[in-house]
């Protein structure tokens, strides 16, 4: 089984990362599970421009050329995905918000 952990912290290997590592240890006790970590702070994700090209002409014609397709491929090649984000001002981080959008 493959699990992709998407970390939305701007601090990298801080408390959010430490919690996911503890979760990884517990899950690995249940069987053979491979974990891969993706740190959003290390990716190039641009904000949507709202041009609607993806809707009217297809996602492959989106004018934004960033890491979205690579991340999507990693997610599709995983059996499970864990989204991890610290809470800042009662919400997820801006990195995670942009990723979700």
C-alpha cells in the first residue's frame, strides 16, 4: 500500500511533520505501507486566474504551468492521501488553501 502525505506547513519539518511521522509509525504496525512526503512549500503552485479555460476547453489547456499535474499524478498513484496542516488563526495554512483550490 502506498500513502502520500501532503504537508501544508511553511515550516517544513515542524510539529505537523512530527505528527505525521507518528501516524506513519502506527500505520506501519498494521502492515507493509510505503509513505511518501510532499511538502507544499517546496512546490510551485500558482493561484487560479479564473480564466475558465479548463472548463470551456479542457484542463490540458490551462495556461498555468506549475506542479499541479505532477502532484495529481502522485495522488492518483497512491492508495491513500493524508492532508496535514497546522492551524493558523482557526484555519489551515495559505499553502494548503491554495493547494485545495
